[in-house]
C-alpha cells in the first residue's frame, strides 16, 4: 500500500504548505518511496539488537566536575572598572 495523492494533499494542508498539482504528484512519488523503505526496515529481525541512544560508540568527553578553590575576591575584582571593597559597581537601572 503506497501513499495516495489525497493523503499527501491532506498532510500538506495540515502543515500549511501549498503545492501545485505537479509538485503534489512528485511529492506523492517521493514520499511513497520513503514509506516503502520504512516498510522494508520493519521486516528486519531486531530482537537481538540492543537499543542505543546514539549510532556512534561515544562516551562523555566532558571533564569531570570536581570541587576546587575559586578566585579570591581581590583577583575577581582586579579588572573591574568601578568597584567598592566587596562588589562591582554598576549604574542603577531601576532608579535609586
């Protein structure tokens, strides 16, 4: 069972896409080929295939999250254009 032109027209309407009659004929043929390929895949026996999250065998490449000391306050404020003893100084946004 392949796709009909009416089914493709209905899907294009739902997707808010407008196609000419010629384009609908082409899309019907192309989408029919895709559906047929998926049907072929359904025939495969996948009982012994382990489910996977990714097709490539990859692992986490991020550096482990380990606690370490942070900058001291003086080093963190060293390049601030305006500051006081404890914080950056910025212009008031909502008023004073």
